[in-house]
C-alpha cells in the first residue's frame, strides 16, 4: 500500500507537471504571437513613415528643380535683354565713330559734312 501511495503521488506529480508545462508552453506561444504581432505593426508603421518621407522628399526635389528651371529661364531672359541692349549701344557707338570719321574726311577733302548725318 505504501508503494501504491508513492506511485500514485509520483503519477500525480508527473501529470500535474506535464499539464503545467503544457499551460506554460501555450502561454509562451500566445505571448510570442503577441510580440510578433506588435513587431509586424511596428514594421508596417515604419514602412508607411518611410513611404511618406520619400514622397515628401520627392515633392521637395521636384519643387526645387522647377524653381531652379524657372530661375534659369529668368536669368537667361535677363542676360538676353542685357546683351541686346549692349549690342544696340555698340551699334550706336559704331555709327557715331563712322559719322565722326566721315566728318573728318569731308573736312580734309572740302566735302559737305551734312552728307555724314544718318538718313534714317
């Protein structure tokens, strides 16, 4: 009887431990699943934030490129106008030099200086 009681006690201990181990394993699996779900959520949030930042960076790049293009057009237009004005000034100065040379020649040759005035 004593041996039967010891055997029964051992059996209850083993069965109780295995049930406890099964409960612990199930609990650990449940916790692991919850942690994996949290990690998945964090990964999804990080991915969404990265997408938003990339989209914002792309928009800023496009805006900067567009602004640089517009600035370049403005600078080119300004340079063209300035070049056109300088060209006109040089043409006027050249015409004045030709007029002065004509007058000088007419004085030497006794010609009519009024012929040197431009006939627009």
